[in-house]
């Protein structure tokens, strides 16, 4: 595995802090009704992404996830200004303002969504991995889903095929405990979601999803297994979200005291503690990072708000494809 150095810790801190503040800004814009529809925020789960990115080869590996999908493409290299513009429905967005919060997408950076249908991305992720295997591209696909989506039947179909064909895919359930608002304890007779892999003899296990080091170690092993042709792995990232399922979630299923307990192991705080303990940065250097993050978030918001909404003609342009030859209907 790539060494976890001072530079890695500083990058983790700046990246995770930016992702957190970026989403806090989205929440504020949503309250101002500048973002419409649903909005699902990632606050608390940042270590899952930070650790995975450390283990990935971004030149060929890919990622796909559900609708809690704003910061993943940023981590993969997508311009955060374009991500925020997409959330505001602007033409400068990643999908020209036509996808919105749930459908951030960038083929160029290997990020394949952003999916609003619960669990739909699981077989799609296996399919992307199959394409890489078929064309000999040596890429690995990270397929993310939540603990609620783990109850979908499509998961079992995807697991079966992935093991049968030894697909280069890593399945990751981000178990934040509550799905939409129902605890894991109420959805199955066991709380260890990773054990679903045992029925397929798939390598599987739990991971501390609040610690980027633990995530990086587990992801490195799984990615390398997939890359050398030994097939998929199923990892359960035990994590926690500090905000509700979406902005409309009243969070009646959990107490403030519970959330406060999990804030004691905030992944950003854990990384910052290491930076301070190891004297990787001075207080002034940390403050400079904080200031850069603050300024970049405001740049993204300004860019998004000042961008234009798409022209109505665009709705037709993205639905119909213009061809250079006449359409000839099939003759029965």
C-alpha cells in the first residue's frame, strides 16, 4: 500500500474539511430554495472516500454510488464549481443542469453516478467491471450503496455473477445505521451486513469507516485482489451521518445525545489530532488550510449562482439524437 505520510494526512484534512464545508454550503443554499428537490448530505462519512482514494489508481479505476454523491466526484477530480452548479440546475454543471443533486456524473473522471433508484447502481457497477475485464483495461470499479439498499434483490444477482466471472469490482456498503430512517436492527435478523458475502464465498468483512487509515488498508487489499484477477470483495464500512437522510428528515428515530457521541470520533477531528500530535503542521499552517477551504467554497457558490440556467431547447437536445442518415423503420 502507498505510504501514509505527512503529506497524505494534510491532504486528507484539507479534502475532508472542504467536502464537509461544501455540503454545509449546499444545506444553506437549499434552505434559501436555490437548490430544489431532494438533498442528501455526506457529513460524517468523509473517511470512507478519503481512504478509498488513497488506495485507488485514478488513471483507470472507477466509482459508482447512490444519491449521496456530491463529494465523491470532487475526490475523483471533477471541478467542484461544476458540481455545485449542477446542484443549482445551471448550464455550467456536470450534466448541464439536467441531473441535479442525485445525478452527478463524469465519464472523463471515472465517476458513473449518482443514482436515484435505491440499489440500482449495484448491478451497474458489476457491469462496468465486466466491461473492464472484457476489454482488458486493468481497472477496478468501486460500487457503493447504503445499508438500506443492501436489502435489494439485485444485490444478490450482482454478487452471484461477480463471483462466477471473477469481476474486478469492490462492493462497499456504507452502513450509517439507519437507511432512510429505519435502523439496521429492524430490517434483518443480523446487524453484520458484511455477512451477506459469505453465501457467495466472497471475501468480506467489517471496516472502521470513521478512520481513513483503516479504510485505505482494507480498500488496498480489496482493489489489489480484484486487479490481479481474483474477483470481488464485499466491505462493510461502519460509519455515521451527522445530518438526516435528506434535508426533509426530522430525525425522530435517533437522539441528539447519540449524534453527539459519534461526533467524538469525527473523521476530520481524528486526522487533525494526528497532525497536531505528530507536529505535521503548525497552528498557522492549519489556519491557512481552513482559510483556503473557506475561500474555495465561496468561489464555488459564486460561480454556481452567477451561471445561467440552461435554455429550454437543451431539454430536447439531450433527449433526441441527430443522425446523418434517415431513420428507416423496421419492416415486420
